[in-house]
């Protein structure tokens, strides 16, 4: 650290003062001592500033998450009965049942397909929620950094892909990945603000702007 150098210099000057007790040396020691004290005080100030910034950032993150949760609650009420919009709610960790329905329609009759699709989707949804099912493997990125990725050699996933194809396989993998990202401990489906047009998480600003547009539209209709 930078403060170590003045400490060393100060110790050297003290040894010199024993051999050559002059006013100049004493003055130099006093000057260096003052500089060292100033640097130490500055370090304390920096630490306190970093702590304050860290606390403020954490508080802001908590407030932002609370605001997002309130937006989600509001949009759940506002979007009831509406078709999908550009900005809306996506149920993270929930398997897209339309993929299962389409796959079953190709193998069974219409009525049987709907029943089979429901049973099939329910089975895999329970599997996605099960913390004991962990179809992941660790791989090294750039030879050093390690990350978890889907293990396509997992027996369940291999059988799923071979029997039902890529569409159903991708739907299950997507739901599992979302569950791991958004609710790895609870492992139940949660809602998230979503930009369906760009297929990504919606920002808080986008959600607020969309709600304001909806409110203005309702006012015009009623007015």
C-alpha cells in the first residue's frame, strides 16, 4: 500500500536523528509524520465513503425490486382477459404447453391428444420443479472460468428428445433454465415483467410507460 512507503521513510529519518540530532532532521520527521497522519485519515474517509455507497446501492436495489413486484401485481390485474401485449408478464419456469399439444396432435387423435398433452406437460413440469433433478454439467470457459450448462446426455432429456423432438426438448430446457435463474430455492413458477417483442426481461421504465399508456387509453374510451 502507498502508506507503507512514508512509514519506512519515517523510520529511516528517526534512525538518522539519533546520529545527527539537528533541527532540520527533526523538522523533516515532523513533516513526514504529518503527511502520514493525513494519509491515514484519508484512508478512513475512503473506507467510510465506500461503505456508504455500498449501503446506498443495496438499499436502491431493494427498493427497485419492491417497485417491480408492485408493478407485477398491478399488471396481473390490468392484463386479465387481454391477449398478449408487447410488455406483459411471463411465467418463469412454466413449460409452454402449446408445444406439447402440437406434438401430441401429430401422434394421437384430437381428443386423446389434449388429454395426453396435459398429462405429459404436467409430468415434465413436476420434474422441472423437483430439486433432485439436476441435468447440468460443469464446463470450463476459456480454460479457466467454470459454468454450469445443460447436460444433453442426461438420460431423461435424451429420451425426451429422441421420442418427441427438438421443440418439446427446448420447451423443457427453457423452463428448467428459467427456474434455476429466477427461483432456484423455492422452485415454483413466478411472474416477471417481460418484453415479448424483444424476448427479454422488461425494464421497470418500460413497464411503467406501458401502464401509463393503458391508463390514458382507458380514459379516452370512457371520456
